[in-house]
C-alpha cells in the first residue's frame, strides 16, 4: 500500500469514529436517540465520504502515472555541418570539405535526469536493443545486446568510459559529433536507415531514426 493511502484511510476512519463519539456523548447528555439521525442520513454521509476518497485516489493515481511517464524524456536533435579545424598556435579556424553529423538531447521531462550517448546502429540492432531494455525494466533480467559503436575509438576499445550526464528540464546535453565518412563506410548500403541511441540512468533507451548519403566511390 502506498504511503499516502495509509494516512488518508486513517483520517477517514478517525473522523467517522470521532463523529460517532461526539453523537454518543450528545445522545447520553440530552437522552435523545434522535441526535444520531436516521439511517438514510448515515448512509448518505458514509457514501459521500467514500465517493470523495475514491475520486481523490483516482486523481492521485493519474497524477503519479503522468509524472512517471513525463518525469524524464530525452528529445534527440541531429544535424549536419562542415568539419572545422582550429589551429592551436594562431587560433584560426579552417573549414574543410568534409562533413560531420552532430547531435544532442533536450530533457523535455518534468524532472532532472541523467543520460548518456551509446552510439549509432542500424534499424535491426536498434530494435533488438530497445526490446531487450524494455523487457529488462519489467522482469529485471539481463539480455545480450548487439554491439553498437560510438565512433570514438577511445570509448569503443574500453580505454575510456562514457559517464552519464545530468540534464535539467529544458536543458540540453553535451554535443557529440561523428565524421560522416565514418558512418558511410561502416553502414555502406544501409545509410538511409540509422539510429542514434541514448540511454538514461534507469536503463531506458532513447532513439532517433536518421540517414546520411551513401559514399560515392
């Protein structure tokens, strides 16, 4: 039983018992049993209290469900741009002819939460990953996920571990960029159906479908 239900039930029972006690004292004092009222009055009173209780309970359950569903959600944004290189000595910026895909997430939920970038995969691997994590959230079992590349070898080889990033409601996560040619080479023939993958601290998977042009060779 939820914590808020116990005090509510206790308050209702306490109120009814207190009212009955007061009526009993009045009846004894004035020696008049009519102080208690008739059966119809009691049935109406108890029915009203019960109806108020169930309405409040339904509203509370709907509010809890809404907060749980909308408490955290990551809206993913994806874009393309030319790669820029900055000279460490002069500080000048050179724009090359190569492109990169950049992305970030916005916490559109109602509460702060933590998210991290997992990688980019094809639609088949994303479907398996999403199903595994959805099942794991309900049965708490571990499933073997497909291997997904982040296209950052320092993380993919295990030299570094990507940490969760805390994002406040309405704020955006740190921007990540991947050279487009890396995606074109890795997903040759399937570049039009890719998925960007993020995960929150509870294990829920967030994905967004996108595509890049096939590599001209």
